[in-house]
C-alpha cells in the first residue's frame, strides 16, 4: 500500500479582514475541496500528511500550523534569527 504523505494540500487567500483556507484532499475514489474561514492570514508553501493521507501540518515559511489550522507550539517564529 502506498503512503500518502502528499495527499492534502493547503492554500490560503487573504484579504484585509480575514483569510480563507482552501483544503484539497486527494483520495483513491473521491477528492475533496473545503473552504474554511480563518482570522489568521498565512499563505502556505508546504504541507505534510500522515501515511493515511490526513493533513498533519503546513507552513508558510514563517509559522508552522497544525491540522486544526492554529499555530503549533514553538511554530511562531520559523526563519527568524
């Protein structure tokens, strides 16, 4: 059985007031597309899924977010010196 670490993709679209998170999940039989509102304005440059294809985390290069779409513990200052 193939591992599916790349099965969930996250993309965000931000405005001045809020952000919309687009979650794409690729499954064997059905692909899903979800839109979620978020007060966090963050783009996405990488995401990681479990071997079953469930979203685990994603990053915009500055912060690391969990599958609950909140900043992970110690994930608030990536790339800062």
